C-alpha cells in the first residue's frame, strides 16, 4: 500500500468534525462564541538566554501600544481605531476587532525586566525579554572524586 493512500481513506471523525462545524455556523446564538478570538495574535518562543514575543498588530501605530512587565507577567494594551466615516450598521462582515484591547501573557520563567526591549515594524511588535541570570541554564563541571 502506498504511503499516500492511507491519508485519503474515509475518516468518520473528520466528517463528523466538519458537520458539527457546519451546524455551529448555522446556529445564530452560537455565532459570537464561535468568532471570539484574543487580540492580538502572538507567538512566544524560547531563544536560549531570552524569550522572543511577536504580536500581529495591523492597523495599530507604535505609539498606541503600551507595554508593562511585572514579575513574570507581560501586559500589552492598545487601541485599534475604527475607520472614519464607517458606521456599524454598514458592515456586512466584520472579522477584525476594533476598540481598546489588553492582552496579558504569563512568561514561563523569571526574566530581567530592566533589559526588555521592543520594536515595531510592518505591523509586527517584537519584544525581546531576557531571562533572569538565576533562570538561565548553567554548565556545572563534574570532577573526579579522590
């Protein structure tokens, strides 16, 4: 049997998932629950001696972003303003949230909050968060016993 053929077999769970998705799309009371997303979308990765957080902020200006860090918690605040002259009733589809937002991220380890730096380019916020010296991995030399 070819390696590709097994992926094309009928999968009842995939069909069930698709049908349940269609059911929720058709039920109006669940519509807001289904579309609720946290803003902004972000990634947090461990880059060895620091954490690197990137957040997508299209339509937000750098001066509209407020960052603060307390202990192992990073808080981002801002506002995405509505386009001038567009009223709510005119929208036929609205997937991008507008208004004030706050996003709090708990960092996985202790950090050095005095060395945090942030930059903003092409709608992407990049925050470099150095780990605290005590949280960084240290090499321990092993010596032979006498």
